[in-house]
């Protein structure tokens, strides 16, 4: 039996997290009697809380606002974590915490599941931390040009530099869309769910292809309603949540997000069932 066996999701707030249900389903399917809990941890408390963990702890899932501070605490980073500067998974080892960003792979897998195998052009709505992971996910799908719709130009410049480093052309655009924005195959909504996107979003909805809105609570969001009104498909963030959690399970079980689990199809099905209708 793999030991140690304690895990948890940390964040602030944390009561809304679906991670305990997802991970419990996975370890039950794998026959692992692991404990997975949740804890509210503020950013200023993170380092002290991490230092308090003893040898019974195997790893942590991190949500906002802990992804940046977790990256700084890690002794190593996978490529996605290094490029984004964000960690949502810490594997606790004798040598120190190893950091991973499974949001990138989780979003790419969710888009493939929705039928987006490859696209040349895409759009991201928002330019915050989630947009950084979205840009890398779109690059995995072969996207060559990404339009980032944002209210402020500064964050777009950061994404443009990241895009240049991975061979993706990133351009900025305002929320008040031009009359005829470019047609894209897929749009990633990286905005808070309670944001009122306004009437200016309609041209983007009409020419935005499939929308994957990373929000999964309070559905449908105003963004999703704009897509539906334009006759286009919109899906919420649960598929991304599901697939990033599966990659976390790979890390906690095998130490590598690229290493498939034994009977992984059954594990994924059990995890999906745990959140359907929840």
C-alpha cells in the first residue's frame, strides 16, 4: 500500500470545492484507503501551514489564492507550473514539495472531450491568472493565434510575452467588440462568474465557436447566456475540474501527471459520477 495517505485541498474560500468528492471517488475506485479533506488557508498563512505538515501527508491540491505562493514554495516545477508561475498540486516528498499545474492539461483534455481536437485560432475572455493556463492549453491543441479580450492592456502584454515563448501569436482586443471580430473555433471564458459582460460581448458570442466557461457554480453565467442567445454552445467548467483532478490523482499515485492510472477509464467514470448533478 502506498504511504503516506493524507491529502487535502486548501484555499480561501474552500467550502465550495468539489475536490473532496472527486478524489474520494478516485481512491475508492483504486482501492486506496486515503484520506482527502479540505482546509481554509489564507495566502499569508500558507507557508506556516505547509511547514506544520508531518510525514503522514502525501500531497495538496491548491485553489485561489494559493497557486502563486505554492509555486514559490516548491523545490521543483513541471513545465506548466514553470511557465505560468502557478501550482495547483503539491506532491510532498522527502526532498521537499514538488509543484505541478494540472489546470493546463485539464482544460486541454476538457476541450478535446468537447470535440475540439485542433484549432488554428481561439479567443480568451479575461487576462488574469486563469487566462495564463488557458493560453498554454490552447497551445497544446495547436492554436497559433489567440485573441485576448481584456479591459486593461497590461495583463495582455504579459500573455503576449508568454505566447511568444511557446510559438503562439497573442493579440489584445477590447470588451466593446468591433462590428465584425474574427471567427474562432473555441473561446475560453476566464472571467468571474458574477461579471456582467454587457451587450458588447454579443459579436464575440456570434463568432466565438464553442465556449468553455471555467466557472461551474451559478450556471448559466451571463457569458453562457450570451452564447446561447447567439445560437452557439456553451459548457461550464466542470469538465476542466474533472480532468485536472484526474491528473492530480496521477501525481499523487504515480508522481507524474503524464503517467496513466491503472484502470483509468473506470476511475474517470467514478469521478464524473461523483459530481454529475452536484
